[in-house]
C-alpha cells in the first residue's frame, strides 16, 4: 500500500496582536499583551499490569484525559475592569460613571464571585514580504481567573500577569484555531 502525500497548511505566526476577554454581557479588548503561554491540564491514567510470579501476562494501556488548559497572560498596563473579571472584586467610578476611582479586590477568606468568560487570542500571519493581513484566532472556552499578584519595580512599567483556567464541559473542544482576515472592529460603548 502506498501512502498519499498530503499538502499541509503552514502559517508563520508572530506577535500577540489582540486579546479579548468575552463574558456573557461584555467584551474586553486589549492590545497591550505581549506574551501568552498555555499549559495542557491532563488527568493521567494508570497502566494496569497483570504480573504473576515475576512474569507479565497482560498490560492495559493508560488513557490520559485532557481537562483543559491553564493560560498565563501578561498585560503591560493596569486595567481594573480586567481585574474584576479575572479575580472578582468591585470597581468604583467617579460621579460621571466612567472615570476610574477605585478597585477593591475580593475579601480575604471569602469565595470570590468570578465571571465565566472565553479568551480569544489573535496572532498575525506573516509571509515572506511581511504581514499577510490574515490572523490566527485561538479561542479558549469556559474560563475562570485566579487571584492576580501585584508587582512593582523602580524604572519599569507595572504589568499584570493573569492566570486563567479554561475548563470546558465534557465533549467540548479545549480550544479552536480559526483563520480570520481582519481583527475585530471593537467599538467602545459609552
């Protein structure tokens, strides 16, 4: 039997062009992230070996189960709205209802009410003569955030590092990758 040679799609990708945190009611879109890493979360099965008097009679293969992904998203500016979605807490605005005044993290010793959201990551497709105008959109569903540590250092800009757990329902893909021809045209509502 002769194997068929198949053409594969190869898309050189570069940069974190855009990140969107999509809740049931809101979309938070930001271009200030320059790094996102993912780690697969797996429930590892155990091999079952039948061994009698030092001799192996049977071995059942271990099956691993993917539970989702842990994402680490660096954002190079402080955004209280993202802090609220990622870890919970409250935001206080000035009398105009728009200008940020105060963010309060969730109280110690209490379970924070966290919002469920999807994370969309856009990365630019690059050709031999530069950007192609196409993007790769990776969507991680059913996400919840963890507490966000704060870090300050002289001479450096503050940045947040969000730790996000994507744990989709059984039978749902842990992520999708889609080719898109443009970044979303997000308009800000007032």
